[in-house]
C-alpha cells in the first residue's frame, strides 16, 4: 500500500503594521526646558477614535530594553489586548542625553504632573485619536518612575485611573505610604510588582498590604529577580493585559 505523506504548511503570523514615531520635542513652559517623547500607534489608528493611552516614564528604556513596541504588536495582533496608543516619555535632556532629569522629575514633583496635565496630554489629544476620559489613561514607570506613578495616583487621580509601579523606590518620599494609608480610597486601578532579591521588596510588600487593606483593585506580582530588566521586562505583557485585555484575556 502506497503511503501518502501530507505536507502541512503553517501560515506565519503577520503582525499589524504599527507606527513608532521618531523623537518629538516639546518645550515645557512649566518646567522651563525641552523634553522629547515617541508615540506608538497601532495599525489603522487613523480610522478609529477614543483609543486608551498609556504614558511611560523612562520611555526610552521601555523601548530599548523592554522592546515594548514589539510586545504591543504581538498582543494586539493576537487580540489579547485592545489597540492602545503608548507615549514613551524620555526624561533626558534632548540636547545632552547624559543629563538625566529623572530624579528631579519623578519624586512627587508637582510641576512634572502639571506638565502632563497642561502640556503633554493636550498635545497628544490634539494630535492623535485618544480618549479624553481619565478611565482610559494609565501612567507606568519603574524604580523612581514607579514612585512617580504612585505620586501621580495621589496628586493626579482625576487625570489617571491606572497606575503601574514596577519596583518603586519609595524611600526618598518617606510619607508616601502613610499618605496612601490615611487618604480615603481613590478611584485607581493599580499594578505593583517587585523583585525578591536585591530590590525594594520589604517596602513594596508593605505598600501592597496597605493598598489591599484599603480595598484598592490591585494586581501584585513578586518575581525572583533583582532591580533590573530581568525583573521588569517579562512583566510588560502582564501589565498590558491587566489594563487593556480583551474580555476573555483580562486578568
């Protein structure tokens, strides 16, 4: 009996043709200097409106080290998340990238929040088809950037509904956790993660316990990595699914 062999050809996954802009400069009257950012735009963004938007502090590293634009492509193409626009904000001086202003900007700097409210968000909303509802805005950061997200949660909860804190370094703001503990619960959806070796583990466990006891909707993850990209990078998809997951994929 002749054997018949069937050759199965698997179609490769074709990722959507997203766009990642070049660096865009913006002069801040509030901060009195220039900043730069890049924008991730999902395939076909021109034909839709009211996209949710996520802002990334240390945005240049979320692109270079975290390859977040590729993760966005994969999750949108596989329909694990709804299409989303991402704004990657670079804290460095555009004319001297060795001058990193993150410590000055991220540690509960009210002017940095005002820059978002009065300058950056209006610029994004006038240029791209993003939603203008606070429920569709998320702020995400790591280390001091995670601290910044925590600060924005307290100071800008009427602007951002989602705050993502990866290994927040809260020790420079000693009243941050007590303020969350003493403040009535705010309308926030929270993601908090920390490494277990050589990270801000104890403080972030305390932070989680405070937030859980207050009744916040929170996703908390500990990973067996330190204060580095082996910790933060693999959690990017968890964050995106948590905030933008389709109904069957939401966690």
